[in-house]
């Protein structure tokens, strides 16, 4: 976006358009105005001469401008407000224009001079425009209408742009799939070529180089004595080839020739040896993959980008590995004298892991010669299997007819390609490939905003509560009346929820919500604003019944709640606040209510407390922390620093580093280094955890990708995900964006979660984790055995690893229960094929005791403390 455009509440608005509208409107209606954006301050400049601007500035004070700006509230019906100043012939108006959900996205501040009321003898500057009240009111009404149409047109254009972008993206994806399918079909034909390895490999290098659009693809082979290397085969995009100068190169000058894979993008930080090598041959980015024979690197497949910046994508990395595997199998086939068994094994190794369904059939004999597991999974019901069997033996189908095939049994959609090839026994067969396109076809744009109804209880949610508080505040202020807001939660509900089970807990919340909403004077004014947190607004008409309302709510918990003929006793703690009381917004009211609620809890169960202004010190400290956090996020989250604590894996009884856990610290400009316990809760409450968590996830993934590219493809990174962050609607999309941006292998990214989900949130968490695993990521259940975890979490959550809480490792020596707990959990995990990691290992004797159990991962200060990225690189890379 250029400097003439800005975002107004995420609407793209051209400032030149606004300025043109303002200039014309002011001139036509003899008035002055400027446009103020929601987030970016003044968007237009003054329409008039310098003397006129000086006159308006002198008679339109900042305090009055601020008052007009703050008069508009999201969701309120008023779009036009007027104010008076010290002189009755100066006219002040404000006009708001709103988005689709009635949120204020901009305001016009208007100033005019009423010529009918200018006092006799009062001389105005010559250029000053004058009007009448009647003319101004007509102009203001027209301005409101024009603004509505302007915003509506912007929204319509945004929707059209988004739809066009989505369509183009889908078309490009299908096009890429077709190109890759044709390419792989050609390469598979080469598998059966009787030509020499050099001839076949040359063709494959050509196909691969053109598809991946690099400047050079080549094979580099080490000499028999292991001292030098030659580029034995090369394809290049242009005439410039490296092979003439890449002969007899000392191996010590080739840092990639150590048996490890390397994927190096242009923005990677290069070790000195790679920097010298890249500089010598003008390489900007590269992929180096060893091709092994008998566990030794026989040669290296190289994808090079010469003098061109390049970021390797996940698909390109996967494709390059596919080519390496194909070349490897061709090489093995040639070595084994083109035996039938060797050819079939090579094909099976490639096709089994192709990532799409493959079946090879002899149409004449109506015989299936080969099908991979993916094909079997795609058509695992009787309806689809019968239909597909009829399809694959029908010779009349061609590629264009098969795109868009629907499997009626599963409801899935497929694109299918057909190729005639020669099989390993020389007969003519059909290779049929099935691509699952269901997700592409079912893709729909995300909901623009979360609905205002809580799906569990049917009450309004927190968003609706804040909106209604703002509205009631606006009304009460105008009428010079009071209203009240109450907040309560269920005492010890987390423990109760885990003890009873999430389903009973949810049913209880639903029952309580319905009962509260039936109380007189507050029906329709009840909200579920958190897990077991509820709020009630007592409006200005019913404030006289406040004590009765509080009593009725508290009395509901005097008797047990009956669910399915069983009784459940519970109590609540409640805080209350009357407003207005020098509090101007809904967020501030809810913050003070939270403090009042904590005060009630300190009294004991079933207690109530009004907000005490003496608690303003706590509010001020909390507000200061909130402001500092918001500034840190606004500055791009760069104050948040990621440290890495090594995770060790036992290999043959010896612990070796296999990756690290990413641990965030806040290096605050105002507070110094702050540990997570000092800011995570506040970040969750202020909805900042999504941005902070995304930043940490991105930085951690970048680090791991760097480790993977520079000799440690096995290293994995564990990243803690807040329960609040996990259930946010855009979490999976942001995770997918990190995977694509960093090109990290998803299986090397583990998301650590704790089972501390609020009521009703468990299904959302499971759905998010299922989606993360579908992207290829792994999931670890963190702090298992702490107060917020239960054995049922292992069954409910889709996990790959259990991380046992550090207290058990630290208490194993002499604590029979801790020993039994670690033993039982490790044996249970082993039986369900889940890894176990013990945290908090600090002593050698703990290692000895852990060695008696089926545990393969450990972590703690015994091995190393959390290290900076640079320190970790020096010690473990």
C-alpha cells in the first residue's frame, strides 16, 4: 500500500478520494471539516487558505474536537452529534461513518459560521465562509448519506478482491498439480529405461530443473581416494555451466560433502565454510542431498540458484527429495543389473510414499498389479470400491474426463490422471493417479466476526457484554442515572469440572445459565464471559432492585443442582460495581469487576463484594502492565526473546540432543527481563497472546529450520501454546502460515499444550490439535501430573508425547509415589504408542532411575539451562 492509502478499521481507504470529497463538499456548503480515522488520527488536510485554517484552529479548540470524537460508540444509533462553544454563532458538528457491524470506522469534524448570528460590529476575515443553521443541517444529513455509500462501496470492493484472489489461488494450485503429475509420469517412464544411468539421470535433472526453476541441477561424485570431487552430470537453465570448472575440486572446499542434507535459502546465516564456497561459485541458495549406496554417500544431488535470491518452499523441498529417491532407486537398479525384483522394489518405495493414491492395472487381464496404501484409504468403503473398480478398467476415460470425480460413498472429490507405461515385466499397463481435492472444493471463506451468542449456554458472550455495557453507559450518562454490573464465577469449578467430567460440567453451566436468565429484572442481560465466569447488567431502570437481584442470584446456590437425578452442590463468588464512577469504557469496568471478584473470593466461598476505589492502585499497576504489553506487541513483539533448552533422546542408553523446547522471556524496555509468569496471564486476558504466541512460534520454527538445513535434519522444536491461543479461530491458519513461511518440516514442530481448557473449550481444542496434526505437526501434553491434568486427557486429546511434570523427577529419590507415577505413565504411554519426556532432571541418580522405565526423552538443568539462540548454536550445531 502506498503512502496515499491507510487502513480504517481494516478497510482500505484512499486518502486522495477522501480529500477530494472533503474539498468539494466544504466549498459547496460554505463550511470546514476534516476526517479522523479510527486508528490513524487525522486522514485529510484542511480545505481552505492559510488564514482560514488559522481562524478555524483558533475557534475550534482541541478539547471540543476530542469531545466530538469520543461521542461516538460502536453499536450506538447516533451518527450525528452537535456541540456548542463560547460563541453561539460558531457551529460544531460530528458525523460518524460505520462498518458492517455498526462499528465506528471514521468521523468528520465539522465547523461553520452562522451568518445570522454574527454580532453587529464583529468583523470576520475576508475569506471566511458563512452559512445558516438550516443550510448546515441539510449539508450534514447529506454528508452522513455520502459516507454510508462510500463505506459500502469500499466493503463491496474488498469482497470482490478477496473472491478474485481466492479463485486465482485455486486455479494456480490445480495448474501446479497437473504440471507435477505430468512430470512425475514422465519420470516414472524413465524408471524402466534400458539406457545408461548417466542418460536417464540427465533427463531427470532436466525435468527437475525446469519444474523447480533453479539455474543448475547436478550430480557431484567423490573420487575413489575421497580427496577430490567432480560434477559428473549437469543441467543448466542458460549457457553458463559449472561442470567445466567443477572438476577435481578438493573435498575440504565442499562443506556439504559430509553425508548430511542441507537446504539453504538466500536469507540464511552461513557458516564461514559455506560462505566461502557460495562466494566462489556465485551461489545464492542451494539444496544438497546425499544419494547413499550401502550407507555411504555415493554422490550428491544439487539444486543451485546462481546470482538469484531464492526461498525454498516446503513443496520444492519435498519434490527435491522425491527426485533424490528416484535417482537413488535407478542407481540401485543399475547396480543390481536391472533385476525384476529390484525394479518392483524401487517403484514400490517411491509410490508407497507418494502422498496421493496410485494404482497400476492390466486392463486386458482386468488385473490389479499394484496399489499403494493411500489409494486403499481413499476408497475404504464398499460403495466407492465397486465404483472405482469399474472406473479403472474402462479404457474410454481420458485425463480431461476424469478431473472432478466424486466418490458417492465418502463424499470426497478427486482429480485423476491416467498414463500408459511399461511395467517391470515389460507388459503395457495403466498407471492411474488419484489426487484428493475435497478440501479445495469445500474451502469457504472464514466468518468475519465471531457470533455474539455463547454456543454452550445460549447466553450472550463477552463481546456482546462489552457492547451492551458501552451502550448502557452512554444512556445512563445522558440521563444522569446509575446502572450496575455484576460478575460471578463458580468456586473451585476447575477441580469440579475435572472430577465430574467435562460433559457434566458443561451441563451444569447450561443449567445455571438458564436459571440466572430467568430472574426478574435481568432477563436478556446475562452473559457468559469466560469458562465459568458470568456477568449481569442491571440497567438504570432496575438499579433500585439491585440488592434483590444479588440476593436472588446468591440464593440459587443455597440448594443442590439436580442433573439426571443426581445432586451437585456448588457456590459462587460475586463482585459488583455501580457506574458511571469515573470509568469510561466497558473494558475498565470488567477489569475492576475482576478485582472485586477476587476480593470476594478472599472472604471465602459464597461471598459478595462491591468494587472498592482503594483497589485503584491494583488497577493502575494492572493497567500499566497492560499498556506496556500492548506497546511491546505494537512494536512487533521484538522485545520477546526466545531461549532454547535442549531435549535429550536416549540412543543406545546414551543421551543425545534431538532438539529443544522454546521458552519465551520478555526483555521489556520499561521492566527489564520478565519471566512468563509475570505477563502470560495478562496477555491472555487482553487477547494479546495470539500475536505473542505467533511471534514465538515463527522465531522457533526459523531456528529449527536453520538447524535442519545445517546438518541436523533430525532436530525438533517444542513450542508452548497457550490454551487461549489454541482455541482462537485463526490459530490453525497462522500455524499453516508459519510452516509455509519457514519451510520447516512439519514433523519437526511439536506443539506443547496443558489441559487447562475452560468449560466448553475442550472440543475446540481437540479440533485445533487435530488440524495441526493434519498439517504434519506433533502434539505434546505438557505438565502431566500437575493439578490441571487428568488421566482422561491422554484419551481425549490427540497427542504424540506426554511430558511428565518436573516435580515427579525432582521427588523420585525417596518418594515411592513419584516413582510409581513415572513408571505407570511411561508404561501406559508405551502401550498406546506415545512418547514420554521427563522434565526437571537435575541429578545423575534421576537418570539412573528413569533408565529402568520405557522413557526415551528427558530434559532439565542436568543437561543444560535454557540458552540463547547463539549459545545453542555454538554447543549443539
